[in-house]
């Protein structure tokens, strides 16, 4: 009788755990879909609903408009008026990476304000991609670091992990970051697994490189990311090139990360 009671208790416990897990997953995917629907609404507010158009004037330059004393691309006018933390739109064709990018250098936590906030500054587990607060956008630093969550739903920056597959890379050698100041196409240089290593001062920390004090420092960064890369792109980088780093969580080690480095080509 005692053994049967224990079995019944275990069965009830397992059922409660299963229901709890099921409830959590349902809540997780509900919030993920809610976040994606909100982003879809933001896409609709971009002029011409096409961020790949140059929206250029007769001289071939992007059409600009003044908003609160700042000259920005007209196609982003509505989004910027609604939230001045918006600085551009990141797109990797044929993937789920198609999001607004936020920037809050005044936040004091490496600009992580949007790590768990949506465009309306309300709580969101998915957050939004954001630029490291140590970077500069209008006059870009040597390297722009953009962070985004690796969501189990496959959203946000989950798809950048596909760059470990050479076939995926061959079909996605470039991506776009169009900012409020101008459009940009970036060519992938390297993709690699890394780790946050705050207690190891001599370790290579890709996530700390924003500006090179000298040419040797810049080239040393490029050499290190190429050594770490899981794909050989063959792309050459010269001092003076402007770089971008897309970074997300990975689970191969504690505090693991996956990063994609690219250089601006247009």
C-alpha cells in the first residue's frame, strides 16, 4: 500500500511538471508571436514598405529630412519620431533576421536597455537587437557591435548561427544595416563560437573591440577573428574598413557566444 501511494504521488508530481512545462512553452511562444507581430507593424511604417530601396533623390543620395534638429533618412522618419532610440534596420535575406536596431549609450549598461524591452519600452522577453553603448553611429566607430537574443522560437538572432554552415554562408555572404544616416551593405568576414571571459584579462575578447588605437590593433583583431572562424571566407580586410559584429548567445560552453564579423562594402 505504501509503495502504491508513493507511485501515485510521483505520477501526480510528473503530471504537474508536464503541465507546468506545457504552460511555460505556451506562454513563451505566445509572447514570441506577440513580439513578432509588433515588429511587423514597425516594418509597415517604413516609407514604401521596402528597406532595400535606396529612397534616393535625383542626385542618387538618400532623401533626408530634419527631425528635432537631426538629419535622418526620410524612409525612417515615422519610426524615429516615435522612438529616438531607433537607429536603423538590420536584414539578412531569407532568414528571420529582419529587425529594428536600437541604441542607448546613455543607459550605462553597455546600452542594454532593449535587452528585454520592445519598441514601446515595455517588457519583452525577446527584446530588440541593440548596438553596444560604447559604439558610435553617426560617425561610426571601427566596429559596430549589435546584440540580439538567440530565441528557441527561431526568432531574433537565432539564424546567425547558420553561418557555421558553409552552404548557408555561400548563399548569404552579405547583409544590410540601413541606419537613419544612410544605407549599408556588409560582407561577412568570419563566424565563430566564443565565450565571455571577464576573469581572464589576457584572453581575446571580441566583444570589447570598438575602436582601434592604431593599425596594429585593428589588424590583430581581424587576425584573431579569422583564426577563430568556423568558415574560411577568404575576405580580406584592410585598416580603415568599417566592421560590424553580430553577437548572440550560444550554449556550447557557459556564457557561450556566437558572432559574425563583416565589413562594410557599400
